[in-house]
C-alpha cells in the first residue's frame, strides 16, 4: 500500500461565524491523483489552500510526511509543494522567464535552470514559444506555461485549482490529454479541485465529494460515481435518476422494491420495509418504443417530454407516473428509433446497474 504523503486532521476554517471547511481527516497517498469535486461555494479552493500551506486553518493539523506543517516550518515545507491556479498569473515576461521563475527564486544556477526546464517546455508543447511574451499567449498556452513552472520545481505534491475551467473546449481537451499522460508517466502525487465530473473521472483514481465545507464521501472513482452514499452525493456526481420506493423483499442477492406501481429487482441486500431511493445514471437507462418487448421487471412506461441534442448522446427526458426519468442514448441508436416528444415509450435497466440509498426519502 502506498505511503501517506499528506494528512489533514480535525481541520476547521472559519470566517467569522461562517464555517467554510470542516474535515475530520483526509489522506493523500504517494503517487495518487485525487480529485475533489463539489458545487461552487462548497469549500474546494479553501481546502486546496490549506493543503498547499497557503492558508492557516482556524484549528487542526496538516502533516507532510508526518511532519507538522503548522509548527513554525511552514515556509520550508511549502517549498515541497507546487500549486497551479485557474488563472495562470504570469508576469509580463517571456514564457521561459515565467516558467523558470520558481527556480530562480530558489537561487538555482542558470545552466541548471535550462537543464531542468527545457524538457518540460518540450513535453508541454511550448518550447517554440520560449521567447514569446506571456501577454501574447492564448489561454491554453498560458496555462501550459503555468503548469511547466510548477512541474519544473519537482514538487512532492502538485495542487491544481480548476486549472482547465477557463479554457475554450479545444484547448481544454488538448491540455487534459497531455496532462493525463504526464500524470501517468511521472507518477507525481496530484490533488485537483473541480466542479467538472467528466474531468474528475478521467484524471483521478480517487475522488472526494465536498458539500458545504464537509467531505460527504471519499473513495475509488467507480465507488463514488456508481455507489453514492447519500442523495446529496448522488446529485453532485450526476446520478440524475433517484426514484423513491419501499423495499418489499430481499433474497438470493436481490432486493425487491416497489416504486409507485412498478416492481424492481435490484442487486443488493436491504431490509424489507425500508424507504429507499433507486439510483440510476442516465447512461444506464435504455429507452424503447412503447410496444418494445421486454420483461415487466425493471421497466417504466411514460411519455417523452423533452429531447435534447448532443454531439455524441441524445438526452431523453420522460414523465413516468409523475417521476422524471432521464436517459442518455447513443445518437446512432437513437436515430434508429421512432421517438419524439409527446410519444409514449419504455425505460428499462439492468438489476446490477442500479444502486440503493436507504432512508433518503423518510
């Protein structure tokens, strides 16, 4: 098991009477990529500043390699951490001068600066811009310069505060692909905060969900995205379908749940009589015409209320006995069906695709 590089214990950040962050514990393991996701105002940037030793918490402990980072040695330990912000924060200087700034501030000799920096300029695709003024750079080029400035410091941990949020789609996609490759090749320990679920799922192996300053769930990305522990977490990670029901029976690894007049069989164990939410991701629901042949189990019928076009997926919203059900269907599959707004249709799903949250609807 990987060693723990950074530990937060009983961390509280308070602004007057407002609690911005309250964590019992959070560990960052050596070599991992951890994403912290949550809505705006959930405390993501505050958490990153505390982790980067840029903000002292109201109370609590931050440990880097089990060394207390709040015990008078903060500056020394801060030099072992690098932070990339949403805005590149570049000086009115060349790309080379901006990317080399951290090394120069640490007194690194010019020849050594060049030796360490050039490979990163090449790797990030900005070597040809080394003499260009930062003021002439595109958003993607400026953020690549900012990332190079952080990576050349060879930090023990790299922190990123929504580094791709301000980029246009093409620049964002290209930088995401390059950055993903860099993380895999270098095995650097990284923590980034984002409100973008796709970004978090694509880059991180472990994900923490932050809500109102508190960690609602931390775990492997598949567990968090497919098995949220609460209705709030389900909403944040994109589980749009949360259907209220009551457990009727349980046996042989399957739970029988009644949702309105519908009977579902879900993989899992749950106590009969419990009020639950049946959680389904939109991509796990299959929409068919009203007369499609399928089992009555794990099937809903209703009317299509909205069709939303996407480049890859067609988003289908149905009204099923007053419950809204959302599905994402591959556009090629959708085009082969005669589905339209106002038309009746069926929604089906596999027993293993659903997740049960207990006591969500008490």
